C-alpha cells in the first residue's frame, strides 16, 4: 500500500482540478482539499483496491458535504438575486404546503437538501426504488399545482424560462 505522501504527491493536483471544476472558487477549493487530505490520511488504512476511484468518490462526497453544511449561505445568496429571475420561488412555497407531508419531506430532502436517493432511503427505511417512485409522484403533484396557476414560457427542451402571468 502507498503512503499518504506518495498518494498526495500523485493525485493532489488532479483532485484539486476536479474540485475547482465543481465549485468554481479557489478559496472553497482549498478548504475542500484540506478536508480531502484529512479524510485520505485518516481512512487510507481501510482502502485496498481501486485507489483512484476511491479518491474521487471521497472527494465528490466532501464537496457534497461542503454544500450541505453551507446551505444557509446559499439561502442568503438566493435572497440577493433579482426577483424576476426567480419568479417560481414565490409560487412554490404555498404549493409545497398543498402537498402531503410525505411529498414535502421527499422533495425537501432530495431537491433542497441534495440528499441522495440512498441516503433518503436509509433515513426513511425504504428501498431506493420506493424513494424514487415517491419523488416522481411528489414532483408530478407539485407540477400540477405549479402549472395550474398561470402560463409559462418554455424553451425547446421543455424547461420553464419565463412566466406569462402572475402566480397566485
């Protein structure tokens, strides 16, 4: 097995580039890379096969953890955005309240908090496929409420790009 120093010398610049491609901020990249180094150092003894894949998975999970921990910062930044760019946010709150508690929870965990299907499945004691089905139904219910309130302009891919009326 390679030592931490050998692994870090070989993969540090590659992992740094990977992190920077995901976060687009050098200060955040440095912070995440410090966490990655600590995690590699403390759990290297358990790694036996597929070192490169393990390093990328560990790094990706560290990036996800960073965003989860900094969710409040993201909410503050969203408040600073121009309201016309985020017209759907005004509609979503009352519509989310019309959903069942289960649908609200699934959407919150997966869409807002960015948990994976496996994480939600473990927390809810369900199979990942059951969580996926419930997420699909929750999105379908939310879409029904959302598209009943007003007309939306869509691009060629069917994505909503503008509101043609005021949401209630």
